[in-house]
C-alpha cells in the first residue's frame, strides 16, 4: 500500500488507474493478473458504499466474468430473473439468449465491487484511498499524475506524484481525469427527481425484486438483505431539484402509484433525489490517458446498461494495454479502444434514450402508441430477441475492416472445443487460436495464445481475443503469413515457446 501522507516523492507503475468503481476494479485486476504493476487511486475511503444505483448485471458481462473465473460466485450472490420491464407492456425477455447466462441478474453494484476488489487485491494491485488526482502531464514516454491526500483535495494537504506508462480515468461522471485533459462532456439531463431510498417494510413483496412501469412513472424494489429494500423510481408529478427535501409521503405515493400499496413502510434508512444525464466524451484516448465507464459516458437508467457498458470498456482495454506493455504489440493497437468503445457508447446512448423517451410519453395517443410498441417488442419474436441481445450486450459487435472475414469483430460464443469450453480456456487473459480438428499450425505463437480445435467438421481457423471477440479468421488452410500478421498485430511479438 502506498501512503502519501508522509511523502512528497514520486511513485511509479506500469498503469495508473483512477477510480475504484466496477470499471476500475475489473481493469486493474486484469492488468495485475497479467503481471503488470498497477496503482489504483480512489478519492473515497476504502469502505465500499452501499448507496450505488446500479442493480443489474447482464449476460455479456457475466460471460466476461466467466472468462475470469468469477461468474459462478457473482451469480450466487444475486437473483436471476427471466424478465425485465422496460416500459408499459414492454419487457426484456433474455431466456432465449444464446448464452450460458440467459437471464438478467439482479445484484447491487456494491456486491459486484466486493468481488472485483478482492480479485484485484489478490492479483497485487496497489490501492491508494482518500487521494484525489488534481493534475496530469504527459509526454511520449509516460504520464505524471499529481495527487493530494483527502477527498476535498486541500491544496495544503500532503501531495505526491505518480508516474506510469499509461493512465486510465474510471472516476465517474465528475471525472477529474477528464477535466485535467480539458475534454468536454456534452449532453443533457433526461430525467430529474429520480428517487433512491432504503426502506424497512411491514409486508414483504412476493419476490426479491419487484418492478413496474405505469403511465406516470416507474419503480423498482430490490431486496438488499437485513430485511431492507432498495427503492428506485420516478413520479411525473414530483419534478424537483436534487436538493429538494424528500419526505416519506412522496415515497409512499411512488409505491402506491406503481404497486397499489406502500407495503407498510416502518423505517426509511436513507433517501436521496438525483437526476440522470445522457453524456459522452468526444475522445476516450488522449495520448497516454484513457477514459472508461462513467468518466467516458453516462446514460439514462432505462435498460440498466450503465455499469455493464463500463465493465465492457474495461474488458476491451485491459488486454490491449497488456499486449503493448508486456507482449510487444504496437501502441497503435490502443487506438482500437477509442474506435470500438466510443461507437458502442453511442449505441447504448441511443438505446437507453429511446427507452426512457418511450417511458416518458404522455397523453392518450402517446400512451396508446407506447403500449402498442411495447406489445410488439415483447411478442414479435425476432424483435424481442434482437432487443434482448442488444440490451444484454450479446448482440453488440465491433466494426471489421473492409474485406475481413465475416466473423471478425463478432462475439465468440462459448462453444465446446476439444480442449474445453472457450470461456474457460480464456482464463488468465489468453487468446485462443482455434483450428480444424485435424490441424495444427506451424506458426510460432506467444505463451498467452492457446491453440485449440473445433470438435466438429468446421474448417475455419480463428483467433479469439481475450475479451471474447473474433479478431481474425480464415477458411484457407495454408494462410501462414496472414496468421503471423494477425498474431503480431493483436497478440504481440511472435516468439518460439521455451
């Protein structure tokens, strides 16, 4: 652990991660497991807050967790469900997803953080809490971050410098890293006066999660343990500033509006009013500094895609930093993070924005249109499956170069190979090179590339990235030069195994 309270010196690491939310924890854990030195700076004290708003883990993130050996633990902590209400008569049905995880997992963000923090600490990440970044310099070789101890960044408090080859800002919507880069955060507020509260109830809901959307609002009740329920919701008739008082009567009215009962509230342990923005930074990379998670993009809560999108940012960026810093890949590989994830951020903003605007439609005609759209979305199978795939992340692909194989950029399903399940073979941040059952390649591959074989008659040779996407494929059986080029571009310098 680095203690800057008695030091004005400089500390160094391969990568400095700023922000210990889910995105930063996953990223830092990946980098440390790959053998890189990682310092994670967090403005908050070490204690994980239980006031986080995210409550859903989608299938694609669970697949990413599976490739890290933590999915089973995460699933056991939550409540899998096969329906997620989107708006009136509209719901997400993930039960037909082509995934090992055909459900939506209700699990508070802080539980996800506990698992990811433990993994990061076990991997050797150095945590620096109660410390805030106040400035950044960079040149062609390294980044220097100037930090002060204490959440309020008192200029007279203890200060220090951190040097790193790269820095990643995962420090949320009010990112000091983004501000230090001088990047704007264009967008607007889409929902005001959202309610968040922890309640004790005299009558327990029938399920550990209860959700409903009505013409004038929506509400979600989630069991949090210790007989406490987390309420998240919105009432069209109470549109007030974030700092406006929130009383028990308004909370009861929200419950009555959506569920026809207030469940007999016996205690309100904590309550808050907040607003929801739609914003995206114009760049996710500036030199040696990257943005990920809410520091790069924020969305409406519709579809519960915010935390999940940030976790997939981390999964995309971590192996690329490893490839460059450990395995000799060209720095230009890191530009694909901007290309791929900024485009996904736009898609998620569009999807969540469409959902929330549908929920906000008012008036008889508008409500009829919304109800009709919800019925079609929920019952026309091709549309329903497409919506479930996109919101869950399963259906999102990356754009492939012109002339590339049709698999390039697409998610690799967790198929059974001769050597085992794909997601299990990826553990440890490995690439997987899949060849036909009766073939091996003579091209030398790095140690972090595992050679595997199809179990059937498929003749495709394919290279799967550590984040579970095809980065190269061919139907030719003598394409050694193309394979060498793909391995060098994506996985780093080729070398004979010891």
